[in-house]
């Protein structure tokens, strides 16, 4: 499953290739990749053809492209006072990409042979030096594409990270909180809601309704960096500790994003669940039985432990992430 930095790499790559271009035709090679679009392939293609891609937006691991052109869904009214884009009415519809376990978005020229697991092809209006096709490839078919309504954000802020932020969010993403890389993320709001819960710290970090985009790997890395155990009770967590783990999560994901960016091929917009950062820079996740790097640097020996956690694994250092007496497991 791709994590937030991998999806942000895709967003940054896509926006430079598709923003402002019109979808001229749609080929659906495998309807299973449109199963989230309830009205079927013909409706999907009919609403996309002639639509112009306005932007590429991300919140947490959700990714969507606001469109100009297709009619607004019935009953979709914009609230008074909402800022509208200078080029026309605010968009009401978006193309949403769910990448699943193996979904890829590829920019290709027409002469490039179809990929083995190509599911959907979008042809784009010509633009000098730009590939003409956006292809959705998915080996395991857990991902997919679908059209969704855009709805106003609860807080009036931008829906997510975008080149031209609007106070609109894809309906399927409206239930999730902002992520630590979002400029509109509020630590005060996060901390207030964190303290109101009686749970363990890692469970809270994985709760997309509290803070989005932090997956199992980044949670372990952030907790190791902040020197906090995953079972620390949230209702008694000090403000300084909560701030430390949020800053650690932000730093870990920023580092991963930088690593993903350096290996990004502009003609191959790809999410496969593992960036170059994973291969060389992990401090906790997957390192069971290996020395804690921080302890080793301090001249002491401590081996990382793996424990079962929510049908997954958690990796901690018993020396610098001590188990709390009153932990919430």
C-alpha cells in the first residue's frame, strides 16, 4: 500500500503533465477498475470526454483531479462567499484515483506498447513536449478510477495540497483529517482531540479521522525518532510529547518525499508502496534483532523488538522507547 510521500510524488508528477489539458477520449480495457463508479463504464467515459483537468489534489493518501466541463451533480449548490477560480465557476466533479496495492499512473506516448496490466487509457489534448496518454495500470486490481462530487470543506480551508487550492474536497475524502504536511494542519486541534481519546499513541496516529496519511511504517519511524512507545496513553500525553511525535512524523515523511523525488521518472508516474527512502533510511521498521542506531551512537547495545499490533507489527527499542506501565495496547 503506498504511503503519503509516494502519493505526493505522484501528485507532483501528474500536475506538471495533465493540468490544463482536456481529456479527448477514454478507453476502458477492464471494467473491474471502475467498480467504484456505480453508473458503469459508459457513464464514466461520457462524463470524462471533453472535460479539462484543472489541478491535481491530495489529502492524506487520497488523490483527485478537479474537472471543468462535466455537468454538476443534481443538488450541488455552492455556499455563498466561496472563492471561485478566476477562469470560471468552481468545479463540482473530480476524477479520483484509488491506487490500492499496485496501481500506477503512467504518462505515455501513443507509440509505446500497452502495459500488460493496462486497465484504463485517457487521451489528452496535444501539448508540446508532453506525452498524450495517461494510463492506469493495476496488476492486482485493488485500485481504480471513478468520478466523484466535490463538496465544501468543513473548515473553509483548501481541500488538500494543490497548485491552486480551493475550499472543496472529494466527497470520498471528506471524512479524513488533514495530514502533517498540509499547511492548514492545526496542532492545537489535533492535540485537543488526541487528549479526549483513551487509546494508545500509535492507534491514534493511524486513525485517519484524527490525522491522515500516517501509515504503519511512518508511525513506527516517527515514534522511534520521538523516543515514545506506541502504547503511551493519549489521554495523559503531554503537549510537548505530542508535538515531538508530530514533528517527527513530518520530518520522516519529508525525508521520504525527498528520496522519492530524486528517483522519480517524469514519464513514469508510479506508486508501488516502496520508495528509495525505505531501502536505506529506516531506523525502526523491519529491523527486528538489529542494533538501535541511536543507542549504538551513544555507546550502548540495544536490539530492536517486534511485537504484534492490530494484525500488523510494531518495532521499538526497549532502551529508548520504554514500555509504559499504564500502556494502552
